[in-house]
C-alpha cells in the first residue's frame, strides 16, 4: 500500500475483496460482477416466491389448526425472503417489473426443486427437513458474500429459516411415531424429495464453469460439491433419528474420507426440469402469471387512491 | 401500462429508547401502504415498535468517490479521542 499507487478501479475493487470489505451499491464494480449478482439474486428471489406454491397447496388441508398456523407463517416468511432479495437486486440497477417479466415470460430460472408436486401432508415435512435444509446449507455462507445488500438480506433470511427446517423435521418425527400407514407416507415423501434436494446444490464442480469466478469475487464461499457433501453427511445421521432410510443403496460411511459416499445423481433429470420439462413447471408459471394478472386491478386501484389522497392533501 | 410503485426505505425502532435503523426497502403506492407493508415484511417477529418510511428518491447520499476527502482529514486528529492523553495511572475518576 505504501509503495504501490492504486488508481485503477478494478484494483481498488479487488483490493476491497481481499480485505473482506463489502461492495455497496454506489461503489464501482466490474460489469460482469454486477450481472452475475443480478442473475443470482433475482433467481434466488424467484425461487422464494415460486417456492410458496407447492407448500401453499397444503395450507387449507393441514391436519390441525396448529400445523396450519405454522405452515402459514412459513409460507409468509418465504414471501418476505423473496421481497428482501428483489430489493437487494434492485440496488444493482434492475427494476422489479423487469424481474417479474423475466419470471413470467420464462426467461428467468428458479430452483428446479419447486417443479415437483406435493402429493401428501408428509411432503410438507420432507420439504421442511430436506429442501429448507439444503437451502440453509447454501444460504449460510451467502451471509458473508461480498455484496452488502445481498449479504444483509441473507442474514435476515437465515435467521428465519431455522424454524422452517425444524418444523419439517417435527412433522416427520410425528409421522414416524404414528401408524404404519403414516410411517409409509412419510418414507414415501422422503424417497421422492431426497434426490431433487441433492440437485439443489447445482451441477458438479467439474461442470460448473462460473464457480471459480464467483469464488474469486467472494460471492460463493464453497463449491457445489463441498456443500452437497456436507448436506449428505448431516442428513444421513438425522435420518436415523427419524428411522427412515434415504433412497440411495450406495449411501455408506467411508472411514477413510470421513464422509458418507453416495450414488450418482441423475443430471439428465435435473437438466430436464431446469429446461421447463419437470412435472409442475407449467403449473407453477401459470399460477404466478395468473396471480400477477388478477392483481392488476388492485395495483391500479391503489395507484388511483394514492393520487386522490395526494390531490386532497394538496387542496387542504 | 403499469410501472413499479415508488420505492421506500424502511427504518425500524427495535425497542423504546433506541434509534430507528435502516432495515431495507419495499415498493408501495403511498406512505400509508408503505408502513403497512413494512409491518408485514420487516416486523413479523417483534423486531420493532415504530416504523419510518422515506421515499427512496428523497434520500441524498454522499458519493463514495469523495470518501477520502470527506473522512480522511479526521484521521490525523487523534487528540479528539480520550486515549490520546497520557496520564498517570494513579489518577482516578477521569
Ligand atoms: Fe426462504
Ligand atoms: Fe424456508
């Protein structure tokens, strides 16, 4: 620092990253950094919003008032997460409307996991345990990412996520102590959600070309495979508390590596779902578009009301 | 054609006696709606006892490029801090 004069903005930027300083909206940043963040944060926001749909499906059919209140609170949290993230993305110069457009016209991606159906009440348990569990695994390191507004949004989100996972685990635990039918229903849900949850960490490192750049920019702190392995290690142990098996015949403790080995992931399925051919892609997008279109008159009315109040206030 | 509602910055007093602190932003048609939405989005777990909302376009911010000229001059005025003064250890209550 004493001998080198740092003048090039790119060097100032990299120097900040090296010193673990946050980049803030008005700071200079390289265009690819900005675009990477816009893509990642908006995809993340879309996932929170679309993620409300599979669970919302069970709000009216929750088995008790307590479970209904819990599920409502969880789904409402996910709406909040979407809003925090949209707001963070907007600080990078993209409008909210543009992001909605990208979601509604199918141009934007969201997590493939939300294109699977929720067939039984036990799915709500499996989603909480596995899907929110995988999300937390991804999200905790993001609290330390280099872009200030994104990191702050993630801190808020992570604080709220932990009950999501715990309530899911509790649902499965309750079912695991229930009738044989309830146990079978819960095992079936775990079987269906396990592999899609494993895919939530994204493609293997070898075919994830952006990972190195994202790690250099301190957007990512761990690779997809590192996080996936952590997830397997934790879930394999937690499954024994539930007394359920994970649907992977190759899942086995490896004393040499100190990790669980696991079987191959069906990346064909992942690519199919990402590219729009999952079981519920169409249903999810249709539901989002319908919600947006049906809300049009509400948005207009609110604007008209605001304009009227303004005129009134000016006249008074 | 519809365009986004204006953006609002949200400030929350987490408990009586503390300052309002910036927590995030949201879109709303007017101030009242901004406060109502802020309640739903930012105080679901008793995070606050009071909410301020300010339309983002009304906030004027310093330019990060000016940081050096704005804040550096204070760097060489260590005598503004109590630790600058070297006083005997036996001195009490000061
Ligand atoms: Fe979430
Ligand atoms: Fe969640």
